[in-house]
């Protein structure tokens, strides 16, 4: 668990400041599960410049609880949590100082979102909370008030968790989680898992990741792992000590993350995605008469294709559907051999390209429509889909025909600036498997909005 924290103070001499407002959100890595927000009577006057900055004045705090009255609640909500704050050294120091005045030694592990941002989002003009979240498209209301700043820090921290491709934050969190008793650990683990779409990670006793999977219902899928009696599942059941997860909001991002994590982490019990997940491709060429020909063949690394398929059967069934949809010639599409007209011409679904009754220019225009729709080569586009929460959207960026990565943005923020788009995107590998996953997904019925981008450097 994390405790996302923000504190406003009176200002003044070092270690003599008093707390005027505090906001703590207990965060499980995906959502807020508890919160505490309160004004605090610091029992000392507020510096005038702080009043102008925060809008909190001495009169507002006259009847507010004193720190000793809220101290117990702070201890309770932060128990077994890692404190997370923007410039954590300041907030943690202020808290410890207040507790010391009460004769209590307050100690918690802490994470600083300034330091994490400098590592995971380098090159920003400023790492102050206001300027940083604005540059990342994160909404910020009630600046310099504890609740507003803490809520912005939550959204920033979620972005940092997504950008932490090495999973250092996640592993450190797992190490600090209290260990469950071995005989009941699987039941405890299941209770804490969501029934939502995302990627899940099995950790061993040393917190190392031994298996990565994805599902539209994480709890249901993990339960299957825990109840299956096949040799692999039973072996994993013996070694899994905890399960962490990352919600993705939709299946496409879950597929892409699973594919990348398995290739990079190489978990002990994953085998399926270590090799390419497609076998055949659709290629095109121009014949001596100027017609674009299509053909299905074994996928190779040395030749660019329109799109890829997981099997020869899938490729043929899909191409047959496209030939009908775009009124293409079966012979020029590799579905009908021999000379003369194709069968489609006989039933009037082919306009006669096989007999040169239709000109190459007219025929090729329809073929190019197919190619442009199912291949994103040289294209610049943003795929906008469902996010992890109601007020959030996901974004998948393709630049110059290359998959760049995925990110999330708030519904209240209009994504129309390419620099902001790039900053919210967590970079991912643009390999053939990723292309296959995206192309295969977009061939099916989906709820993504496709935005064509005009990119000018």
C-alpha cells in the first residue's frame, strides 16, 4: 500500500513550521481505498506570503483540530504504507517533526515523485508539481491546497508506475508487503485481486517475477492457475508467494504489455510468447500489367508485409472476406489459380481485373484502401480507447508507422499537443509481435477511436 501525502505549512524557520492542512490518500497501486483530509490548527501564526500562496489564513484555522487530535488517524492510515509525496523529504520531515513534539517516533518508508519523475520522465523543463503535471496533461485543481496537490500526485504516481518498465517500484512494494501464511496464502492473494482487465505478475519468496499473464478478469484467471491440477500450474502454486497486477483498461494494452514483459523479463514459467506469435503474412507486389497483386506466405523478417496472421487458415479466411468487401479479383489476390477470369467474375463480385476489363488505376485504388486500413506503415495515428477509470482514456501512439507506446489521460484534458502525447506515453518495443497484436485487434470489432495525426517537427 502507498499513502499519497501532501502538507501545507505556516512557513517560517526550519523545523519550526507548523502544519495548516494535510491530505492523505491510501492507494493500492490502482485506486484510492481510504482518505484523510483536514485543516490543522498549527498554534502559531501563518507567514503572510503563505496566506497569499495557499489562501489559508489564521481565522480559518481557529476552530480546526490541533495536530495531537489528528495524529492517531495519520498513524492508522499510513500503517504498513510507503509514503509518496512530491518532494517527499519536505513532507516527511514536517510530519516527523510534529510527531517528535508529541514524543512519538514516526517512521515510514518513503518515495519521492520528483526523483522518480527525473528518472522516468527525463528532459522536462521543470519538476515542480504545477508545471510538471501541466506539461503531462494531468488536471490540477486547488493548487497549493493539500487535497488538490495530493490528487494530482496520485495521477502522476500512476503514470510513473506505468513508465517503470523495470518494475523496480513494484518489486520494492512487494518486498515490503507482509508475508502471508503459506497454507492460506492463495486464498488471501485471490481476495486482493480485481475482476478487471490487466496484466498480472506471480512473484516468488524473493519477490522475483516467475510468471506474467493477462486477462479480462484477473481474479478469475489467477483462480484458474491456483485450482488447475496440470503439472505447470501445480509447480507455480508451490512457488508463488504474492501476485501483483497492473490494470490496463482494455484488452489491447494488456496484450501488448504481456508480450513485452515476457520478452524482457523472461519469467521462469512463461514459454508461449518467447517466440513470434504469428506465422503468415499478407504481401503485395505489382505485376507486369500494373495491377497490385496480393499473396499469403510464410512470415519472414526480411520482407515488409501489409499485416500478419497467427495461422494460414486465419489468413485465408480473412483475405476471402476482404476480397468480397473490396470487390477484388480472386486471382490477383492469390485465392484462385490458373488463367482467364476468376470465379468471382462469373458471379459478378469481381469487376474484371483478371481479364483487364477494369483498368489498373481503378482496381488499385480499392486495393490501396485495403492496405491503408490494415497496415499502418508510414502512418501517424493515435488509438484512443477505454482507460482504467471512468474519467480516463487510454492512448496508443503510432509515429511514422512505428508503435511508440501507450499512456493514459484524463477526460477533462484535450489531447491535441504532440509533445503532451509523447510525454504521457510509456515507451514500448516496436517489434513484429507488437505490430501483429495491434493489427489483429483492429481487424476485429473494437471500441477504439482512431485519430490521424499531422506531425510537424
